[in-house]
């Protein structure tokens, strides 16, 4: 059945002797293969060897602490409402007296979860955050997960560790 | 009486204010209101957010009014011409008004429970500037518990007096009011006396900002994560018509039903507001209609959105059938357009 009038019928003529022997074509292919033995490979051996990700790469999420070590996130929910993949959820809690060194604002996130299967690493949460709390690290990628319960990242994985702080170029 | 607002002329009853006339046209024309609250008598004229330009006072005296007038307390006169959104002076003044209202207002919207349904947020988003020029210290107060249900954050108050009028007109004995004068003025109760009255919870609904908030809802959720449903119950104290705010299957907040101006017409009692927080207490009527631009409609995919009526009306008025007299004889008969058949 003809769907359109655009089809063209190719007429192939009789093959020449060289073409019928196939040998010149095989030798030409071998030469191409041989050439690649001596050129620089375009791939890298990924898990052992890593590429430079660039200063604006959007990798693993981190919930920053401020200079004194208090959590910046105040569970305002703007990251969650900005998230196009609806990957973020949170539960807020009121800060009690005596917890001022732990949480910077009156309210903090008791639970903060990111579903890494849903996340598309667009960085809109980082843009929406009014408290400069959530960032996508430029130097770390989210590791591969093998179990379903590794997929949802809670505060234990997201909050910045004080002995391993995250800094970007341009931050003081 | 004939009144023209932003080049749109309409007939209104004598005694109508400019604000009410503008609201008849639609939300695109209506000036913003921070202190004016239609169901409460005597409100308005305090925040100056609704200032408009009157370019012709009336038919008999068509001189313009020398200064901008507050539209919520100025009644219309026959032949009055008002400019709201099309007047440069009005828009410039509103920037100043926002700046004044935000003089002492903290920027704690990420913490505040009102964020998302806050009139001051809307007002400053639409009319304000994005930067601040003040370097002075803001007035700060400690948050106060007014009884077991209401939290007063005086920092956020813009002194609109709505709650004072609400308490005056809804309850028998008002125990809170405005203390001190000028820059020191603050909403307070007599020696922090607890408000215990059946209708005291309505001050939460009338508050345009997050100064008076529901303690039972405090930090439970953000407004845009909860899903509003209209519901009613048999209540011997009030009408029982409320809006339930759901998170999942859980009622996290009960408020009065707000109309498109954010005003509650039927005030509800404290039993309905604070104690009936089970779905079994209520008869659900269906999802609340939410304006399309509201953040509350975010991530809700229902067909319960209010589409903006004014542009739809304008588009219908401006619609002209296409004058298409091209030769269509080569088309099969069944494919001819319905508009050409009418001709």
C-alpha cells in the first residue's frame, strides 16, 4: 500500500568485479578498525574514573546549616510547591526553647524527604528556597541505589554534616 | 446612578461606595482592600490601600477631586469618573502605601501560617516594590496567647482594626482592642485577658495578615498543601457552613467560607472551628472553588477552579465572527464550516 507519493525506487546496476569479490571493502573496514586502536578513547572507566562536573552541575541535594551550625530550613514548603515532579514532602514543627542553636527559625522541618526516583534534578527547589537552605551539590552525584528503601532520602542523608561542609566557588 | 470606573460605565444604587461599584465589575478592576471588610460595619478608611483617583466628581460638578480618595468609604455620585488601574498616580501611591504597611512588618512569610492566603502578600506582590529602603529597627513584640485557641503575633499586625470591629459586632463583650497611640499602637487585651467567647475565633478569619492565627493549626501545614472542601453541620450557635482544610484524610483546619474578596459572610462559632475536626462531624458538599491564580490551587487537578470572569467576558464582547468568503466549493459538502451555513 502506498502512503504517499514520495517513495523512490532505487535501481541498482550490475556489480563490478571488485565489488563482487568483497575483498577491498573488507580491507577498508579493517583499516578503519585498526586506526581506532591508536586513537584516544572517547569513553572513560566510569566508577573508578570520574569526569569533572563543572561549577553549575546539579547533583545531590543538601540542606545547608548556617555558620553557627543551625539548620536553615524553616519548612516553608516553597521547594515542594515549586517541584515539578512533586518529589519533596515535609512536616513542620515548632522550635522549643533551648533548641535555638539547632534551628535558625521559629519553625523547622521535622521530616524532610526527597524521593530520588521522582527527582529530575531541575534545581527549581534551590531557586525557590527563600532561606538558602536547599542546594544541589555541584561536586557529588546521587549514588546508585539497589533497594527500594534507599530511594527516599530523609534528613539524615540530606542535612549538611558539620565536619564535611559544602562550599561553592563565590561563597565566602 | 451612573459611575464610570476605568472606562467601564455601570448603574448603581445611591449610597454605593466606589469599592462596591468596582467589585460589581470584577476582581481585575476592584481596588485592593486591607482594612475594609464588607460584612463588618464601620470598617475601611484605615489602610489607604484602596486609594483611587476621581477625575470627575459628579455630573453637576465635574471638577476632579484634588486628592486621591479611599474608595471603600467614598460613596459614588451620579456621573462620577474614577480611575483605578489606569492612573499612574494611583499605582505610584500604592507603592508608597505598601512600603508604609511593611515598615514594621517582618519578612517571616516562610514561617507564617497565613502565607498563601495573606492579603498583604497579595497587595505587596501586585503593587509593591521588591526592595526595601528602610534601615531602621522594626517594632518587635513577643507572641502572645489570647486564650487557648488564638495566637497574636503583634509583629505582623498592620492595625486594620478588623478584629476589633469583629469582636464588637459579633460578641457581647469585647476584651481586646488597640492600646497606646501612633507608632506604639498594638492590639492587646486587658492585662492579657483570655478571649473566651463563642464567636471569638472569627478574628482569625478577618485578620488580613498572620497577626491572629489558629493555634490548633499552628505550623501543621502550609495553606497550599491542604485541600479545601465546603461542608456544613447542624449547629445551634451558627450557620454551620464552613470550609474544611484537608491534609490527606485529616481535617487540619476549619474556617468560615470566604468569598472571592476573602470575606466571610457567615461567621462560625468556636465549637465548629476548633472542636469539630473529624470528617464524621460534617456533611461534605464538595471541593471549594479556588481562583485559578491562587497558590492554593497548586498541585490540585480538579475542575473546581474559578476561571477569571472579566477577561472571558471581555473576550466574548470583542468576539467577531470571521468573515470568510473564500471559495469552498472544492471541499466536500460535509466539511463546510458551521458559521458559513448560518449565513
